[in-house]
């Protein structure tokens, strides 16, 4: 299985997100200091996973009682760099 060693990293990320109590984008950064809020009013955040080997783009929405994350894209750091070079990180919707 391609990238099978990434499973533990994503499971750790998910366990943290399940317990998160975020009210605004800066709270995401407080929890994941290597995450970046993407610009262009995209309401997206990119998470660095597994020691910067993988990237996860999520769209976020702050509801009345919790934040909702919608996974838009998952891949390697190298693939993310290609995505950025094409300016696609703001619009990609692969999931």
C-alpha cells in the first residue's frame, strides 16, 4: 500500500482534532503550530503531517457549537508543492 507508514501520523492528527475546541482560525494554529491558514478568503487550512512529509488541506466552518473540517485533499509534501506552483491549493476538492 502506497504511503502505508503515514497511517499513524493521520490517526494522531485525527485524535487531536476530535478533542479540539476551536472558535476561530487562530485556535487551529494554536493547536497545530505548523499549520497554515490559506489566503484568498478560502476558509482553508493546510496541516503538515508526519514531520512535514504529508499535507492535508481542509475547509473549515465554525458552527454554533463546534468547528467542522471538510477534507479537500491529502498527499505528500512534494505533491503539495506542485499544487501550490499551479495555484490550486485554494480550490482543489478531491474528496
